[in-house]
C-alpha cells in the first residue's frame, strides 16, 4: 500500500506526537541543527509512522529503529542533492 500523500489516522497522529522526541534526539545525536534539518527529516519520520501501522512486518524491529533509519536516509538524500547543486 502506498502511504505517501495520505493523511495520518487519529491513531497514527497520536503515536507520532507521543514519539516526536525521537526526531529531536536523533538530530541532536547527529550534531545537526534542529532549525536547519527539521524539515528534511520530519516528513520521513511521519512516513515511517504510517509504515509502522500499515506494514506489520516492520514490527520485528523497534519503531525507533525504523524512524532513525528513515531519517538517516532523508539526511543522506539531502546531502547528496546539495552536493549536486552548482556552486555560484
């Protein structure tokens, strides 16, 4: 099931709010500025919440693991995108 561009259910919203601290802890652990990187990781975090509820096979790992992997991927993609930009 494709989860992108679908609103969170009420249960997913509550779960995302309860676990939002993971986003802040992850960025702090990586030494990244919250104001600069929040927009990069938050959408991937929310997608991982949806995936957690809609793909039971993910439950063999902790949600924290799924969310951190998703955020790591988002950061990696953003850094790669920035490196491809033409420097003026």
